[in-house]
């Protein structure tokens, strides 16, 4: 029996669990795939020039300046870009807009754990398609009747990249539903891995990106989608029916400033990729299995030491990893790539604690 009469009439959900955000400052935080490098000087300059009086007014509801700079950056027209409060907002709006049939939407069984949460909350039927033994996505398994498809590329938390050919295969087999490719980590993948250019060719393809990882701006909350103007129009219709002013004025101005600093962006990415490669080799030398990563994190397991044990022991040392207590992956740890010195501390911790 419910304690309150009204409880039987409300929407009850099992929420998504974000990674911890501990308050201590001197920890090594490798649990939420943030960028270890601060945003560029260009951002600090733009911050110091922010006009606080402008906050008196509502922002431009279309976040026009940010949309325009993203459109210019990607060489597309402004009617092909949608922005939101982090890619979570963009993805949530996309679920609401595009997944509206009685047919099941498809996503991998091991993937971004927000997808089943949105589907449950919005009462969208879904089917989780098992990854292969080696944690890959088999495109054939997605070539079936569906009410929509969402796949991160690279996948999370496996970090494994799917080829453009495989994605094309899926899109071509799903002409009557929308296919969303969540490219949250694509900037850490080899050049040419993105399918954003294919939004020109396939009107049912939506590509979602974020400023939270490669652009060092998780705290500002900016995400965006690129797709056919018709998809973007439908997204905006839903957005304006729910919350017109999603983007606040500082994020419009600062987001635009950050886009203009491509040199710093590329330099930090290349640093992170080279640290990832070195760290992967070192983990392997200690006996870890490390899945091939195209992201700013690695997914690793040790044959003799439980991931829960490492997770807890590391936390006591002020080192935070992410562990998912889920079938097939509970032996694995997801470790964000930090600065060189952070990864050195991780290796030393593993060697010292487990005599590796
Ligand atoms: N997609 C994937 C695959 C992610 O891992 C994340 C980060 N939690 C997001 C989307 C959302 O990131 P944000 O809302 O910070 O853009």
C-alpha cells in the first residue's frame, strides 16, 4: 500500500546513474571521461568579456550564434544543426521526437546506459541487440524491422569503433526509421571515422556530438546534432513544445568561442590519443586485456584480479574509475585517459598493490 494516495498516479522511473563527482580536489578523476586539459585561452578570454547585463534578457531561443558557428565549422547550412544542453538533452529530445512507433527501437546490449532509461521513461518499446563475443557490433543484427536505432560510435563503455561501411549497411536497411549515431567520442578516433558527411546522403541519419569530451567543456553543457533539415525541424518542433530556451546566454557565447580555436582542440586530442596508446601498452604488460580503444578511455580487465577489488582499492588511494555491475562486463573497468602523470600514478598503484 502506498503511503500517499497520489503516488499511484505518477510516472515512476529508475533513473540513470551518472559517475560520481567527488568534492575533494586532490583526486585522480578517471571515472566520467572528462578531458584532463582545461579549455583553451580563447575560452578564458571570452569568459572575461561576458556582459552580465545581457543576462537580464532571455537568450536567443534558436541559439543562433552557436548554431551558425557549428554550421560554418562543419560546412553545412544552419537548418541542419540542432543544439541542446549537453548531448544528453539532444538525445533525449531525439528519442521523444523520432521514436514514436509501436515497433521496438534497437541499441546494443552493452552501451550507453542512458538509452534504456529514456526508452523506459517515454514508454518506447526497445530491444537490446547483443554484442558479439569480442564486444563488437554485428551490423547484420541491426538489419531487421525497427522503430529506430541508436548506436554510439565509438561504443561506450567498450570504446570500440564501428566502420563506416557497417553503419551504412544499417542505415540502408532501415529506410523507414531514424538512425542516430552518437559520436560523443568520435574526435578521439582516426580521421575519417565520422559519418556526419553522410547526413547529406541519408535523410534518416542523425549524428549527435558533444562539447563535454574533446572540447573540455562538460561543465558548460553543450551538445548538438547534425542531420537533414526535416529531421532538425521536427526536433525543434518538439523542443519548442517543451522548453524554448534550453541554451543559456553564456553557453551560446562561450561555445561559439571554443569552436573558433581549432588548433588547441587538435593539439589536446592528439596528446590524449598518444597517452591512451602508451597506457594501453603498459596495462597489457601488467597482464590486462584492453579492448581496442578509439575513445578517451579504455575498457580493461585483469584475468586474476576482480574489477570490483581494483575499483575499491583505487578509490581508497583517491583514484576514481568507473565500474559497471552488469552481466558480461563486471570484470572490466572503464578508465578515462588523464594526463601523463595521472596514468603513471595508475600504473604505479596497480604494480604496488597487486605485485604485478
Ligand atoms: N553519449 C555517450 C555515449 C556518453 O558516454 C555520454 C557521456 N555520459 C553522453 C552521450 C552525454 O554527454 P553530454 O551530455 O555531456 O554531452
